[in-house]
C-alpha cells in the first residue's frame, strides 16, 4: 500500500518517469543475460575449433554491449530530466499544501517533527523524490533476472538453486532485523536533523547577520549546535554499530551460497558432465544469482521501511487545510458589522486561555485602536479575526455570517494587514506591493498615489531601476536592502493597494521616527477612511486617529471607549497612558 501510493504520486506528477524506469530495467536485464550466455557460446566455439562461429558470437556480443550502453546513457539522461520535473511538480504541490495548513499547526514543534518524519517517506535517505519507486522497479528487474538465471542453474541442478534460495531467505531474515533497528534510529535522527538544520540556516541567513556579528554570537550558536549534534551523533553511533555487527554476519551467509554452488559446478566439470563454456556460465550464474538475490532481499527490506514512514506521511497529509474550512462566498455590503461572540482561545494543549470570553461588536466605518501590554491578547484577537487561528470557543461573525463558513481564500480578500514582523520578498519593489495584480490604468494611478502618500517616491528616485529594483541581493547583486522604516513603508503600501474592506495594522509605525509616524497616520485617514481599521500599538498616540479604543488585559477586554472617556476614568488605559505621558511632560 505504501509503495503503491508512491507509484500513484509519480503517475500523477510525472508518468513519463515510470515508463523510463521500466525501460531502464529492461536493458539492465538484457545486459545481465548477455553477459551470462554469450561467453558460454564463444568459449565452446573456440574449444570446438570453430573460430568463425566464435568470431560471430563475439561480434554480436560486442554489438549488444555497445547498443545497451548507448541506450542506458540515453535513459540516464532522460531520467535526470524527468526526475527533476517530477520533483518540481511534487514540491510545488507539497508547498501549496503546507501553506494551506492552519497557521496554528505550523507554529507547533510536533507538526514540524511530523513533517520531518513524513519526508523520510517522500524523499528517502538521499533526499531525492522518487527513490522508493526507483527501488521498486529495480526489484522488479532483479526478479526477472533471477528467474532467468535460476533457469540456467536449474539445468545443472535444481537442488543447488533450492539451497541458494534457502540461504538467501536466511539472509533476508537477518537483514530485516538490521534494517528494523536502523529504521527506529533513523526516525529519531530525522527529528534531530531538523533541529541541527536550524543552526545551519540561521548562521547563513543574512537577516540574522547583524545580531550574530554585533553580539559575537557565533561561539554561542556553535555551543548550542554542538549540544544538539551530540544528541544526533549518539543515535548515529548506535545505528552504525548495530549495522556493522549485522553485516559481518551476512558476509558468512553470503559466502556459504557461493561455496555450495562452486563445489557442485567444479565436481560436474571434473566428471565431464558439462563443457568448458557451460562451466564458465554456471560459475558466473551462481555468483550472479547469489549476489542478485541478496541485493533483492535488501531492496525489499528497504522498501518495507516505507510502511512505517507511510504512516507518518498519512498523518501529515491528514492535517486539515484551511481551504477545506467553509465554502460560502457571500457578497460583503458597503456597510457591515463585525462581532466576537463569547470567543475564547488557547494554544494547543496550554492550560491557560490566551483570550477568554471576549464579546465585542464594531462596524465597518469604525477605526479601532487595540491597546494593551505584551501578552494581553491583542495579536491573538486579530489573528482570530484573520482566521490564522480558529476559536476554541465562541464564534466570530461578519455581517451575521460565521466566518468559519466562508471560503478561506475568499475571506482573505476582505482583509489587508501590516504585521509588526512583516516580510518582504526578494523580488522587485513593485512585485512586493501589487503581487502581479496591476491590471488597468486605474490600478497604475492608484499605485502612483499610494507611492507618493507613503513617501516611497523619495526612496525610488534614488534607485536606478526605480520600482523594478529587486529587494535584497538573492537574485541581483545590485539589489536594494531597505532599512526597517523603508521596508515598513513598502508593507504599508502593499496593504493600501490591496484595497480590502478590513484593515489590520499591527504596530504599523514601530520602525518609523515620530515625524514619519505622524505622516503615515495622517495618510491612513485618507487610505482607509471608508474601511474598518484595527490599529494594534503600544504607542498611545494611535488613539488620536481612532474613533474607539479596546483595552486588553490578561486575555480580556477590560475597557472600551474613546480616548477622552478612558483617560478620564481610572483603569488600565489611564495607567498605560500616564506611564508614557510622563516622558513627554
């Protein structure tokens, strides 16, 4: 079942790969049989004094070898191309599915560990997609070759074939135990390997470069790396030692196969029961049968590993994707309400709720400031509204419709967001704003207006390629590396261009100086004046641009009102306001 599922994946994403593998095995079997049969006829012709026949057999044999080599080289080239295409198609599918899994899931270590184990099924030990199917076709080729070789040996003695098969089966039992132990260790290794890769990726990621250099963190990271590597290394040592001991035992089993066959063939030759050519062919056949049978058993045992990894793969693929949540695509009217109805949320198996029994309602024309200390529940509140998380209890309604019933991708078109930890992509500045959605003259005019309003025009005028300048240097050594404030302006322009009815701004001006912050907030008034806007901030100045303020504390909304009403009453808002105000008095 595990391998059959893999074959179906290859058939779906690259059927030509399977046909090419089939022909590769056909030529491999042909090569094996030619190497067995032709030398026998050549030798017998020479010893019989028929040089002409020997030359003919030699010519046919050499021609067959050359033809086979040419075909194998052609097939190897085809496989390289088809495998690259197959892996590309599958990785695209897998990445698409990964990005569709709930945000809550991909934040969990257990999910990332499951993903690492599932990839053992998908990519094998060599991190190459398609390896199990290549192994399967190789086994099929070996089986056909063994049947033909056994037919040759059985002409001499079926008993010898039987003894070699019995010993080979014993070989399989021993090897299966070795692989079983290795499989258990390898499952542990995949988790440790994922953690080790974090250190390699972090050290080589330019986004961490300043912190590592400024704080002299290389030795500290190296120490952390060594600690994790020791855990990984201890598993590798155990696996290596068990494997070595088992393989030593296999050497003696394999030797007994060859000894039995050789004794019988040599005895037959001494008694004159076979010709010189048959003697050569039988010795070669016995050697090939023993080694091929051993390799077949090893390959079959390796294939059996995928049964275990297949369970991880099934579990990984069973993780729900967000596109499966909701099918409705309602039309959002110009005026609508958003309501949190007794909403609570906790992260995974956490004991405490990050948000508890939150009930609040606001409309599409309000600008809401969301204030609170770190960990108060502000970000959780907006992530629930964005459907990055699903409520543990309660429901969220937009215009009376439970958002979980709305098609996920369609729902995302309603929301534009600027995150505090926004990310820019290593493509052009224009791509980072419009994402290939510049389709009309009106779009171009709107983009130009946004560029000026955010102050990006002052940045672009200094760049030779203007909007076509690539961000960062991943694809262009002359790429533009924006400062925090410059990057934030691109992110804000992106949200403004999306033109969504709901706007979420998570610390949108954190990287800006006071003058730029004031300018941006004034522009927000123009960009989002007819939209529902939620501003998350630690800076109380945001309330100046808001019609209403929600104050969070310990996962609850503890105050709700305007700046004037809240500052005039005792409570969390006044406490936070006074703490900041004292530095400006």
